[in-house]
C-alpha cells in the first residue's frame, strides 16, 4: 500500500519495540497512519506521511539522508503528528537533517528530542497546516557539530500557519557560519521564538525576521553530555517559560531542553526493557476548578 493518494487514514501500521540493525522505515502513503514507537534504527532512517514517531533511537551516521522526515502536501486532516522523545544522530554533509518536517496535513508537535546534528540542520520545518492551529517545537536539545550548521531552520511557511519555537537548548561544538535559529525565506505565516537558550559560540543567534522574538538567552555556556543531559547550562535550568503549565515533573520551574517539562526524555528511555510500557499520555496541562479531567494513555504489551 505505497504510493496511492488517499488523503485520510484508512490503515494503521504499528512498528514498536523493534531493532533494525541495517534498514529503515519508509511509509510515504497518506492512507497509512504509522505509529513508530520505541524502535532502534542502527543505520537507517524513519520516513512517513501520516502518523507519529515517539521514543525512537535513530542513527544515520554513514548515510546521506535526513534521519526523521514527515512529508505531505495534502489538505489538513485535523489531527496531530507527535514527534516526541526521539534520540537522533545524523551524518555529516548537506541536507542531512535531524528532523525534516515538511507537512501541511497534520499539526506538528516536535518535543523533547535529543539531536546530535553533524550535518546541516537539527530541525528543519517547512509548510505547516494553514488552519491557524499552532505547530510547536518545544523542549528540544540540539548539538551542532557540522559546518554551516543550523540548530532550527524555518522556511516556506504559508499564510495561516503558526509555529511556536520555545524552551529549546542549543550548542555549537564546531563548524563555521553556524546559526541557532534561521528564517530561510518564504515565511508568510507566524513564527514565534521565545525562552530558547543558545550557547554564545554560535556565529548568529537568530538570523532573519520572525513575528516575535523575546526572552531568549545567548550569553551563557551550554554543553551536553552524550545522553543529552546538561554538562553545563547556566541559564537553561529553570530557564524555560515560567508559566506553571511548563513546569518540570517535580513542579520546579521548567528547564529548557529535552529533559524539561512533562515530556522529559527520561520518560521514554531506555528502550527494550522487555516489559509492557505506557509510551505516551495525553492530558491537559492546565486543570481548572469545575472542568472535567480527561487522561488518555497509550501502551503496548510484549
């Protein structure tokens, strides 16, 4: 079922808790809703048009491809694509993006991913639904080591599309002409950038014009350990959006980066524990008196 043009989900495919030693997942059909959860891909990539990618460990070192790609030009389907809790290690070279989100079919939630970006860009977002439903890039940690690298790059955002880029932490290890967040052009929609933390070694912190840029820091050193935890993060600890809904699990002010907020990376790793697990919980971040509390959990049992 690849290559047809059905613009809604008529089949669900679940690929879960698998280990691909030498291979990849590529489902480009909008008629197939892919749920890729808890997989290890040692030398490959994860591509799909419709679905979710949660808690995968993707290593594309040695391959000249993007690591995780969501691509579709279909009309808005009215649902959400969850790209949450993934660990991504990209190859060197141009166009080797960590996450390449080029979709107008779903609302994009790109959260709490740890990206070791050895190529051009950690997160590259294009398109976006034009239904004025915000797409979010929250609490990601990105380490740039490639030449001419970008932490987050935005382009071709149409009128009616909204992107919120918040609570991300980025550092540059090496490379020339590095930029933390860049407007690469053709951005007609709304892109808001706030409460992000950039290591001062970037050549440019925010390059290009965005709708709103505020409360970001770029004067304090950020370094990561290999697992994405902070080795040094003077401003990123407790440095996220101070609103209570973005607090850490211990109810302290929210940290920037992949271990901050409710969807901390440690919720999703380690993988392959040999037991059943709950891999995602959908819940309101702000509970008001008199309102109904709805919590929905997703799980699998080996």
